[in-house]
C-alpha cells in the first residue's frame, strides 16, 4: 500500500466531511480567562479556512477540558470560508460550538484584524493561511494579548525568522501561550523514544535519515476570474514567497522529528535537486531533493524528497546509533510505530523496544496540550522552536536551489526577504512575483543563479 494512503493528515478533513467547498491584560501580562471570569469559554477565530485550517478548528473544538467556541472566521476567498463553516457544522458535536454569523465572517487581506477584533484577551487565534502572512498575523495577536495556534512552517526566509523570534520574546513578556503545528513533537510514542535515546538505549547517534518520496499532483489548472495575487495565494505551494514551496511545507516534519531525536539543529546544509517531470507546470518547485545536513559534532542527517510518478515511495525517518537503529516514523506522520532495533536494519525479529500504548491522534494532542496550558497558566510558547525548525528547512531548500553550502548563521542573517510588503497587500495589489513573457515564473538555477536567495 502506498505510504500516502496510510498517512492521515488535516488535509483529509474536508474529504471526510463531504468535500464541501473574560481575561484581562494587566501591565502587559495576559491572565487566562478561567481565572478572570465566571464564563470560562475560550473563543476562537480562524484565519485561513482551507482544509488545514478547518482541521485545526475541528481539533480545537474537540478539546474536552472546558467550554470552547468558534466565533469568527477570515479568508480571502468567500467560498473557502463558507465551505469550512459548513464542513464543521456537518459534525453534530460542533453544531453548538460554531457561532459564526455573517457579521463575523470577514473577507480580504485585512480580514485577520477584523476576526481577531471579535476576541477578548486570553482567547485564541488560529493561523492557517500561507506562511508568508504568519509574522503579520502573529504580530497583531501579540498586540491584542491573544493566545495563538499557528500552522507550520512559520517562516520562509531569514528576515521573517528574525521577526518571529522577536515576537516570541514579546509573547513571553505577555504570558501568551503559543502552539505551532509541528505535531510530531506532541506524539507520545516519539516522546518516549526520545526519553530512551537520552537514557542511552540507542547509544550515540551517528546518523539520521528521512524520506518523503511520493507522487503529488501539482498541476491543478488556474482558477478563472481571479487576480494574479489571489492565484498565488490560492496555489501557495507553487510559490516560494508564499510558502517556501513544497520543500518547506512537506519536509519540515521529517526534519523536525529527526532534530528532536538529536536534540540539536544542524549548522549547515549542502544539497542537490532539479526539475525533470514538471512539464508545463508554472511553479517554482523542484521535483526531487537530496540534502545533507551537518550538526556541530559532525553527525549527518540525510533528507530525500521526491514527487515523481511511478517511482519507489517511502515516507519515514530513522536514527542510527552505536547500539542500534530507531524507527522514528513510517507511513507518514502516523503515531504508535516507534521502535528500537538491534543492529542497523529495521528487522522486526530484532526489536529491542516498541511503543506499546494505543496510538493517539497527535493533531489532537497538540491542541489538548495548548488549551491545558492556557487554562492552567503553564508556560507554553513554541514560537522559537517553530521558527528554528522553519529556518533549518529553508537552509536545506536554499542549498538545493543555489548549489552552495549554506550555514545556519548565513540563513538566519540573510537579508533577502521574499515578500517584505506582505503586510500591505490588498485585494487590488499586484502579486509579489511576476511571470515572464512566456507565462512562467522564475525557477532556481543552481550554480548559475547563486546569489539570489531561493
């Protein structure tokens, strides 16, 4: 069976639901609503109403440690917002938890502000729009004293990473709780595996391997009647300014879970990649990537990504230690499959340890953990780690797209920002990227274009 069919992600939420398109701020410190008012309902605003945002809202509404309600929604596409609202209401348990009348449905690039203006300090804003907008939306949430859940990646280049790191410090000063959608960090099997690695059961980690190789159809035709800007927002995976491309969006989970087991970030990357089966696709992605990440102690993480039809498929992460091999994940981002093997091959007959508890939905766990932190006033801010994971991912992408060795410090201090004026976009704005006379967008040319930051 294909690994893509075995995995379950938030993207499947809409398919599974019918495919329908009072806290107070005192001296800068946000006090959780549960401690400040008799009504301890946490209100939610969803900014970005695609399948990913709809799935995040569903997870939020499924938390069972206190009342919670969705009260506002924002997007740039009216049909996407309405499709999301209807998809949530199709689930009987959400009927009384989704209270978004027409006057709390907002369309446009300024809709995020209007949606968050419906909340009180201590409520939660959900960010599931393209990553380019993350620092804009997060900055407004911090100013308003809102807790946040934001999807990954949270940055796509050096300048936006620096902005997010600064905002992370400001959120800490206000005692805001922030979750980032790197849900593998919340899976209980990976946490137990990490504990066992720290206890020495794998020995010293000597190498890590990560694979995400499967066919993805990226040739959806352009929607008629929309502007160039809206086209690029709608198809954001095609454009580096909006998302970091497939590389940043797809591979960040494998990279992050491997770095979790290593308990470190790599300090440099060198990489290969190219376009072979893109045909007439007018996007900026390569269809294959091979990255060698190096940690400060010399340990390597080898990442392999491919989106070509008819090829061998694999979706997994491994850690090699001096005492054996650890299976971090297999068949996608599913949980409950972590194991440690004797030797360096995943031979079930040589299993030393395997996770024995029932698998739990880590998309749900990350929300359970966030809301628990809000209600119990537990320090909780994943922004810095999310920004660092995003930066490391961008480091590998940039190495592949330029053909150079790229260091962590170079990536962090790089001055090139894909869309510096993204906070000024309106429905009438020009797109940050323009197509050439042939209707195609610029694509990376390793070894030829090495100074332009891809």
